[in-house]
C-alpha cells in the first residue's frame, strides 16, 4: 500500500529544490577548490598583504607577515607564514611569531572568515604580564581573563586544533614586583569541536620550584563570547612543588607557605562561575599561616582529598580520607570532615575522627579566642565514629539543634561546671524537642571536681539507656536503667534530673549497690559535706564491704542535703567485716557488722558485732549528728568483753597507754576483762576528745618480763582522758596477797602496793638456783609513780621471816632482819638504780637512756656511793665472800660494764672450793687495763685484766707465791668442773713459787686462749730442779667436751722427785723420761681416771729401789735376785734390806678408761732381767700382771763350778754358758702372776707348763 503523500506535487518540488542547492554547493566547493589549487596557492606569496588583512580583521589586531607560502596537503591547502607580527592598538609590536603553519578549513567558506583545521607553532617564547594597573597581557596583547569575548580569544576557540610546541612561557608580575617565572618545554594543545573545547598544557617550571605541571580542561559553551554559557572541568597536576618559593608569585590564606608536596586539583565550571573545587594532596613539612596574628601551623605530612561545592541549596566543604602527621610523630588514621551551610542552616559531619593530638594546632586556627581557650582547656579526645550536627541560624543553641553521633572512647577535661571523662562510648540522637541516649562503655574515667574532693572516678563498666525531653520549665534528663561497676562498687541507678534555668535543678534518683567497699566511701561524699567529716571517713573507715546499699536522692539540689525536709537524701547500708578508726590515737574497731545510715545531715553507725584486738564489743554506736555545719562532733559509746591480752593491747595503743607512760607496754596476762567506754571527738580538733570509761579485772593473771606474775587479779580502774583511779585491786603476788591502789595527781599516776612474799613465790622470778636457797615468807610494800619523765619505783622489806642459805655474805636465819631497799629514779638522760641489803652489801648504778650501764658502785659492809667516774667500783670490807658459791647463781654481767676501781678486803675468800685467808684486792683501770694487787696468806702478786675489744679479753698474772689450800669441802672442785671455755680470756700466768698445800711444785707457766668451742693450752710447764713437766693441748667444750693433751716429764733425780710427792725412801738416784698423749672427758679441771685414755712411752735408768711398802716390795721382790739359793727357794727377804738396782727400764703404756696396759715392759739390772705384761687399774688401784724373772747367773755359776770341780770346771762352765747363750739362766727363770690391790697384791709362781692363755692379762 502506498503512503498517501507519496505522489504529492509539493514533495516533488521540495526534492527538486534540495537537489539544486546540493548541486550548487558542490559546484561552489568545486569552483573554490579549483581556485584555491590552481590560482591561490601558486600565487599566495603575491597575496601576503591580503592574508595579513584577513587575519587582522579576524583577530581585531594589526597583523603583518613577512612571507607566506602554501601547498596542497590531504585535500586541503596548508599555509606557512613567516615573520608574523601582531601590534597593539597603539601600533606597538606586541607579539612576533617566527613561523606558523596552518591547514585551511573549508568551513571558512561558510563563515566567510579564515578558519583553520590545524595551527602549529614551534619554539615560541611568550611573555604573560600583569601590569601594575592589574591588566593582563599575552605577548603584549591585552587579555581580560574574565572576558572570553575578546576577538583574539574567540578566534582561537573557532579554530580546529591549535598546538604550541617547544615553547617558553615567561610570567611577569609587576604588581608583586616578583622576579620573572620561566616555564620551559611548554606544550599546549587546544582541540575545538563545535561547542566542546579541550585543552592540555604541559610545562616544566624551575627545578627548585616544582616538578613538571600538567593542566587539562574540558569545557562546553553555547556561545564562546558569553561567559555564562561555559560549563566543564579544569584539572591541574604537579608531582611536587616547593611552597616557600611559590609564594613569590602566589599567596592565599590556605596556601602553604612552607613544605613540599604533590597536588592534583579539579575546578568545576558551571555557567561561567566556579561551582566546585576538589584537590588531592600529599604534602610534607607543611607550614600554614591563616592569619598574620596567629602562629604558623606546622604539619609533618598531609594526605587526602579536599572539596568544595556550591549549589542552589548552599555550600559544602569536605575533607575525605585525610591523614595528618604532626611534627611529634603522631599520625592520624584516615578520617572525613564536612560542613554545609546556607542562609538559614548549618551542618557539620564527621567520620572516623580521632580528637586527640590536635590541641597543638589550636593556636594556629582562625577561631574565636574564647572558643580556642575552651578547647585547650577541654582537650577533647577519643573517636567520633559518625557525626551529624545541625542547627538553624549562625550559632548552635539548646533550642535549634539536631544531633546524631556515635562515639568511642570519648574524653575531655573537666572545665568549670562541666565534668571531665575518658573512654566514654555510646550513641546520642535527637533534637531540641527530645532524643535518646545509649551508653555502653568499659573503663570509663570521670573527673567531677565540682562535686567531689577526689574528682577522679573509675568505672570498669557502664551501661545506660535514657533520653531527654523538653518540659515546661526546662529540660529533663532521664535514665530508665543504668548499671555500673568498678573496684569500689557495683550497682544500678534510675531516675531523672530536670534542668531549670537559673537553678541547680531537680533530681529524682534511686539506686542500689550490690557491692560496695567501705574504705572508698569518702571518695563519693560530695563537697557540701564538711572537710573534717570527709577526712574522718577517709582515715576512719579502714575496711569493710556491703552487698546491700540503697540510695534515695529526691528534691531541688539547691537545698541538698535537705536537712530542713525540702527533699530526701538517704543512704542505708549493711556493713560487713568492717574496720573503723574512730579516733586516730585509739585502737581500731575490727570485725564490724553494722548498719550505716546517712540521712540528711546526720550519719549513724549501729554495730551488731565488733571487736577491738579480739575484745567483743556489744552494743556499740557511733554518730555524727551534723555533717554539714561547722564543729562536727563524733560520739562513740559501747561495751566490750574479752581476754586480758587484748585489753592490754588496747591500753598500749591508745592514749590510755600514754597516761600510764608505757607501764603496760611489756605486760601480758590471761583471763577475761570488761570495758565500758564513752567518747566525744570534735572532728576539727580531735586532740580535744573527751573520754570516760571503766576497765574491770575478773580474776586475771598479769605478768611482765620485769615483774613477777600477778594471779587472781580483781577490781576496777576508772579512767578519763586525763585521769586514772583504782581502789582496792586485789591479787596474788610472789606467793602471797597483794593490794593495789592508784590515783592521778597533777597529771601523774601513783600506784601503792603492799603484800607478802614467800620463798616459793619468789622462786619462779629469781630462778631455781637462787630460789632453792630461800625459805619462809616476809611482808613488803612499794610505790610506783608513773610520770612523763620516767617511772619512779621504791620497794622496802625487812625480810623478817625469810631464811637464806645463799653463799656468804647473804646467808641468814628467818628471824634475822636484813633490811631490803630497792629504788629506781629517772634522770633526763637515764636512770639511777639502788639496792641495799642492810649494811652487808649495797649497789648503786646509773644507766643511760638506752638502759646501758654507765657508772656505779658495789660496796660490802657500808652504804654505796655513786662514783663520779665511769665504770664499776668494787669497794668495802667483809667477813667473807664465797665466789665459788655464787658461780652459776648470778646472771652474766651487762655488756659494756667495766670495773674501774677495786678496793676489797675479806677475812675469808672462797674460790673454787678452797679458802684463801685475809685476802686484799686493790686495783685501778688505766688505759683500758685493770691492774690489781693481790695479797693474802697464800697469795702475793699482780693480776692484770684487759677487757675484750678489737682483741679478746686477756688476763696476765705474775705471782711471787701461790699456795693452793686444801679443799674446803668434799666438793671443793665442783665449781672448777663447771667451767666453760667461753668463760676464759687469753691467759698468761706465771707463778715463781707454786705449791699444792705444803708440796712445792716449782715455777708454773701457763699460756692459753679460747678458740671456737674450746680452749687451746699453748703451754703449761712446771719447772723444778729435779724435774720438768710440759703439756700442751686443746679443750673442746661441745656437749660433754673433751681435753686432749701432749705430755712430757723429764726427771733428773727420780729419788728426789718421789720424795717431793711423799715417797722419800722409795728410790735412790735414777732418771726417767715419760712422753705421750692423753685425753679425758670435760675441761682440764675435770681430770678423772675413769675417762682417761692415751699412750705413754716410759724410760728410766741408773736407779735403785729402796725400802718400799710391803705390797710394792712384794711385787718388786721377784725382780731383786741376788742369791740363787734364795731365789730357788722363793726367799725374797734380803730385798727389803738392801733394795734393788736397775740399769734401765722401758715400756709402752696404753691407757683406756683409766686402765693402763703394757705388753713390752722390760727391766735390766745387775741381778736379773724382768719382762712384764698386763694391766693396772688406776681408778681401783689394782693390777693383773704376768712377770718373768730371768736371773743373771754368769759369774755365779762359774764360781760355784770352781768350788765344786776346781778351776778347770769353773772355766769350762763359764765358756759353755756363753757359747750356749746363757742356758743356765734361762733354765732357772721363773714366771709369776701378780694380781689384786696395790697395797697387798697376790704373787703366785707359775710352773713351766702353765698355760699362758689361762694366765695372760688382756688389753682392755
């Protein structure tokens, strides 16, 4: 089917016209092309002026050309113009182009002006200048950057492509008077395609200024001469620019004046105006100066993107993915910031913004000084996850805002009434009408200086849900549920706070704590409560906790704590395991279970259970009636029951102990006691506390290191803060009854005591050694004054009824009086002590503040007098002094006590169980040495004592005579046997004439010194004309102890030696050597046969036994063989008449437990040879010996032979005896068994066939 208009005449007519026009255009183009090719190009040089004229009209500037040429290239003509010059309106040369190539554009025929498909310029040097009047010139041609309608600019934008290569661009700024800025290697391309224009510029600035710069632009314009029709983008990029050098040619408040970095910028052109700006940056060591009056801002590095947009709805600035490094090294995480505004509203946005670390930049930012100061004070920190804050008008306010913010670990310092906080996390969203709050944070730190004295508060956990709303009076902050926990407490709160302008607001709060720490309570008491009260709570509540604390706070805060009933403030808690120091001087209350109540201005503690040092308290109540107003007072009342030890501790650690001046410091005891106490303490001056109480003894035992034990003590002590009173306290003391009365006068406590002491009661105090020497009982009385300067004590007794068997001079009968007086007086720097026992003996001494002995005197037979010189003076005369008896009874001397003077005389002086008569000791200490002259009937000499110091103590004695008397008793050596090695100083003793009773022993020399756990005897020597005895050894004083000695005895005349020891006619002449070693248990003075052991080598020669005791003679008779016939008949009577001579004797003697054993005893004499083995018991004085006697018959037998058989027979017998080794002597030898006691031994002859095993003595 054909369309209805297919055969329309109009269509045929229009088609014909169109065909004609096309044919005409083609013909015209063909004619023009032919003219151009065949006429214009060949003759173009002749038309140079015509070309210049055409360009002048197109550019609006006069143009001249030196030469022009052309060619045909790719269906269009190309022209080369040389020496092209452009002139300004004044006819001055403005621009000279050495050479220009242009490809003709056929559209020139349509627009009837020269247009080119392509323009090429190479090697151009172009100056761009800003004149002093602010006008711009390009190559001398004036250009208005704000007016693109200039004919030159318009003509350029109507060409096809423009390329300027290898050009040099020079910028001259006469306004700044800046040096020329030259850009090299400039490459400019302009592509014009109808309404779209693309530009690309590349240039190289000076190396010290920047790296190569690239500028790209894509613009569209409906009318290039109409600025409002322009749209598009311009981008610029530089890999690096030195901002300090750039400021010579460019300045802007936001342009860095220091640093280096890369920039990439984008400009959005909308209808001829700047509609947006974007920039990417990576800058280092940036320095910004926003205002000449502000310090420069320095940043180590800045990376990110910045943008600005301007639209119909307002303007918006954004910083995205921004990272900033400060000079100190802190680098921010990427964050976004944004701001938007218009005429009626403002909005701020943020994402991932960390607030901390920016405070150093605040002084450089252009902002209100008050705001800067506030931000510096607040030091905001933490992280804003997302933020959108909007408000109407120029400034935000409580009536025109909206907010939606999520934050994490947010923090700020306290400032004024604003609290400080750290680590706050949550979400807040709403506006002026209302909103919601959600908090969920850990380790939240609060700083509340407006509320608390200790403003720092830590919450390990905080969860809260609530919100705010507008009310008729203001705004209300509501918390539907809040839970929290920290080291001090855990609990929950709910309620509301209504802010009313002009007031402190109204609160309605309820809370409950499921865990609360008592020592932390003071930190949560508001500032409104008095300082002294808070201090008391801080110092007084030492321990305790509660799992049930309830809080109610309701009312207008201006009336807090509502002491007039305007509201409710109530905190109630059940306290467990509490420790309360109600006054710092008094013992604490422990194990406290109580009800604690804060109600209005009152605090009250009612204890259900409590203890002080183990003392049970019930009931106890403490209260502060007024916490708010001045002169806060604490009232404490209660009763206590408990063991006496705890009450003593209570006294020692309370002002009561001060009243007693330390009297109870070392006191201990047993049994229950009771205490009633009332205390009032003004908290502002607690030293003015008033006290009233009563302490009751209930059959108690009391004891002290320096006092005997008190038993069954009963009575009451009433006391106040400055007094103490007791009447009729009864006790058992020293085995008898005791009454004590005490009172306070002029601040001094006086104690009167009277009682009766028994010997049995004194024994535990004096010790068994002294107490066992006492019998009976005696009355006594005493007084103790407890004063600030020290205690005064005086004790008196006549000791009638008390018998004593103590060593002289303190022995007495029970009926005999011996007045005892003991007193102790304080001094500013010590004490004076005095003890007197009648006129028998007395002592007075002074000690320093530390209790060390300073000086004193012990006097016998008189009244002691305090010496002026330091040290101890021993003086007086007495009938007797039993030093041995007092050994072990008296305690060791005090360290540092040194005898200064000795002047003593005694009729009898007992030492080591021996009595020395009429002894006088006189000596004095000089230069650290105590030198004493000792005289008496038995002794005469000098004794020198050097106390221990850097060297051990030393005793040196030089006696002209020392006679050891006979023991005074059977136990005379008992005290010597009690010696201890540690008792010995270094000993150096010399006695010219040493005697044991009437027996002269010669000259004695002893040198010994103590060693660890023993005594070393370096030398012990007795020298006599007939003998020398030497010994050295070691005494080990460990347990039983042991003495080891090496011994030697050299006897020059054995007969005289035995005569000195009671055997005057036992031996004539002879010499002997005995050497060996011996040991025995105990000290050297403990020598005893039953522990003796060792070995001795015995040798003797050249002696003759004389008349001996019958027992000894009987023993030796077997040895004295002088007549064969008698010996054959066992007749020894001739021995007792003329004795027995020997040539030598030798033996080795082994000793064990006092038994001497020998198996090699040999004795040779003129008459016989004797061999002996066996043992002798020194303790029992008995022997068991086997003796073999071999007579010497050499000459005797020969004589007998001569008488019987003549001389020939005698000679023959003698020769045969020698040749046969004395067979006759051997044949007639005899053996004997000697046994029994020394005085009457049993001597039994043994037959030749007797068994040696049956008769031989064995070694022990």
